[in-house]
C-alpha cells in the first residue's frame, strides 16, 4: 500500500487562486526545489535522455508529425504558408475565396526545394502535390506558356481546390484515429493488442447554443457505450477511456453564469461519469483556457462528491504544467480525493493554449501572465508536478503526457524502479518511437490520446498540434533534426534558468508594458474570484444608501434646482443629486476655456503630459467608486464599467 502523502502547503482554493499571477521567478525557484534533483541526479537523467534520443534516431521510426515538422517547420516560409492555408480554409465561406486563398498561399513559395528531402512518403507526396499546384497556379509567364498555364489554372481551379482540400484532410487523418468512435476503436485495436490503450477525444468546438450542448452530450454518451464494448479488463487503468470538454456540455461555461451553470453542468456530467463507471473505463476532464480552471474545479468537486461514484477509480482531471496554478491544483486534487475517500487519475500535460493566455493577459491589462513565459520553466513545473504526483499514489494514478525524452528519463529516475503505478501518454501520430523504446526497455504502461472527428474538426486539431510543436525549440521538431545533437536535446532544463535567477524571458514584456513607454491601463479579470471579491469590497462603501452630489465648476457654477438621479434598475435607489449648467452660462464657460488655453499651452508638452498621466492614475486609484457609480447611475455591467474605465485611462496616457 503506497504511503499517504503528507502535505506541507496551502491546499485551499484561495491558495490556487493566489498563484494565478504570482511572480514567476519565485514560483520557479520553489518548483525547482520540489523536483528534489541534485546535480548528480540531473546529470544522470540527461545522459539517459541522450541515449533515448539516439535510440529513437537509429530506430528509423520517427513519427508522422516529426517527419512533417522536420521538412515544414514554422521556421520555413512554406511551413508558415501551410499553417495559414489550413487554418484559413476552416473559415472560408465559398469556393471563389478558396481559389484566391490557394493562389496566395501556394504560388509564391519554393516547394521544389523540398522534393525528396524527407524520408517520409507522406511528406514527399504532399510536397509534389503542392509544387505542381503552385506551378499550375503561376500564370505570371508571358507568351504561349503563360497563356496555357492561365488556361489550365482557369479550367483546373475546382480540381486544384479539391486536391488541396483532400491533401489537407489526408495530412490531418494521419493525426486523427477515426472519423467515428467505432472506426477509431477498430483502427486502434492493433495497437491495443500490442500493449497500449487509448483515451478517446471527441473533436469539436465549444457549445454555442443549448442545441450544441445536447448534441455533444449525446455524442459523449454514445462514445462511452462504444468504448464500453472494447473494455475487457477488470481494472480501469488497463481499459480505454474518454476525455470530456466541459465547454462542450454547456453554452454558458463562464464565471458570470456560475450560479445557474454549475448545477446544470454537474447534472450533465454525472450521468456520463456513471456510465463510464459502469463500463469500467476512465473519464478525464480536459484542461481548457486558464479562465475556466476555477470553474472546472467547482464542477469536479460537485460530481466527484456523488456517493454514486464511490468505489470507481476512473475519474480523471487534466493539469497543465505551464500554468502557474499547476502545483497547488495538484495538491488540492489530492486533498479533495482524500476528503471524499476517492482514488482519481491526474493527467499531467505541458499545456496547449500558451499564445492564447499571453494575448488574453495583455488585452485585459493583468499584472502578470497566468502561464510561465519560458519553455524551460514549463519543463521544471512538469518535473515538479511529476515528483508530487509520484508521492500521491495512495490517492492518485499519475498519467504523464509527454513526447520529451528528458521528461521521460526524469520521471523514470524519480519513480525509483516503480513502473506499474503510473503511465506515459502520447498523442496519436506523435512520439511513437520514443514511447515504444521506453515500453520495451522499462515495461511502462502506455496510453495514446486519440482524437476522433470529421474532416472539419480534424483540420482545426491539426493546426493546433503543428503550431504547438512547430517551433525550432520543440522536442518533436528537434528529434529528427540531425544538426541538433542528442546532448543538446537532452540538456537539463534547470541549468539555464538557474543561472539567470529563474527570471522570466526579457523578450516578453509584462502586460502593463506592452505599449512602452506608455503604461497600459490596469485591468481586472472578472473570471477571477479574487478580482471579483476585490471589486465587490471596493464598491461596497459606494452602494446604497451612499449618494453623490455634483454641480458645475466655476465660472459655470450657479444656484439652481438640483435634479435627483435614480438607479434605472432600482427605482428605490437614489444615486444622488446634480445641478446642471444653466443655458445662459454656456457661452461664459466656453469663453473661460478659451482664455485658459494660452496658459495650458505655455506649460509645454512634458508638463501637460505629466498632468494627463496624473489624472489617469487618479482614475485608476478611484476605480471602485467609478464602477459603483457607472452601475448605479447608468446601469452598466461590471465588464462594461471596467472597459469604460480602461478606455478613459488609455486615452489620457496616449
């Protein structure tokens, strides 16, 4: 029986929330300590990882994704063109625009330079098709040749359009197990017979309407029934499972709708969990964007607390290591499982929405980012999470999703000979060789994350995976790049950050500095319970019966009848009283402003700018009072009040 984990940290939900935008260098320094790997350990892990890289390279079994990225990484113009084409084709409404899009993305690029460079038949076939398509579409030549090419282009557009669409679909199909759950199970049977099982993911975007949610719910239910027929073992961890996106189950999966959404979401998820429990399979709650993490934990607690799920070890949660809340989330999940007397699964992944999280934090004007800004910091967080999960095996079955040889070697080292109480996971079409090398050498458990979906859905999935792994620094990209040595790929992720004091990357300014030297306006995240609590506390002194009194400034000031201002949402709420300028005084006000203009100009631009910046600072310092006034006087929602405040501040600073 595994020893019980003894926590020495804050396992409360507020502890998780407080980590969301915590200082990166402090968090990473602490996480590096949590890994509990000294210099000797780290050197041994790097040597093991380098051997794994060499074994993968000599095996000749580089996966489809690795082969594709080796030829068309995001560092090549052709690779970027393919990504743009694939992503844009999802949004093109008509055939004519598709034709223009293909001309724009295919014609200008040097596809011929890639012919025969790859050892993959798939990649070379795609290269020939794209090169020939580009030649057909290139009608810039003069004379007879140009006329013939133009004619072929005009007559061949439907053929070209169909061919490119089919080529994109064929590429996507390499990374999606099947268009239906039945075909995916059938196609995956051969791999299952060899000792690997699957976790099926039903591709699709979030529900926008209640009808969407009903359709996705039915699809999940049908998928669980189909997977149940393929589950032949008494133990959940040996059977295939399913991943569920909460955003597919409810169209209003957001903080503003939490009061009604949470009970409805739990009512929809519980029957799926019960069906999975009855079938003896696992059900994982997929990780999504950072602003939904807190809500997903609310749903997890509500559903897992059901006494109907007692005795089932298949409820799982996905944790993204790039998030600054990853470690306290793991600790909270352990505490929850102990309080409810459950055994659960936790799938630890690196993270899939990094660019979205960075942009959102910048747009909202947050004080920091909810994700780590360096790839090495995410790797350290992953190792710290792995160390923690391996100490929690009395309540948690760890699932480590990675295609990185160093991460794999580190987990094997930290597991200290144990190979049965955790599993490695990979994406279908990626990391095949590495995981096969590990499985045969170490006898580890293996699970393949297998997307299931139609042509339209799989294209979106393909683009996400290529963007996620297409950078030169990604392990998937480097492992087939012979110019990068095995030792470079297997380097210790702690060493470089440690030497720089675990500082965030200087290449990415803080959200407040993106308009430097001008300061970005301060934002509030209304999806964050701590920000909401702060705003509520700040507005409280200005709620009814508090009232404002306002009157014109001199020389427009006069004695007149004050008008009562009523809250449009509450006739009993008197917001305050205002004395409005009399029409007879308007001309005098304008004259006074014109007379003051020379003095204002004489201050000089630096002084005027400093005054405007001080006004902006005063606005932000009194934001909570403004939010209360905007809501009570104008009936504005909180999100509108925040937007109005930020617009005013940005305008002053600009």
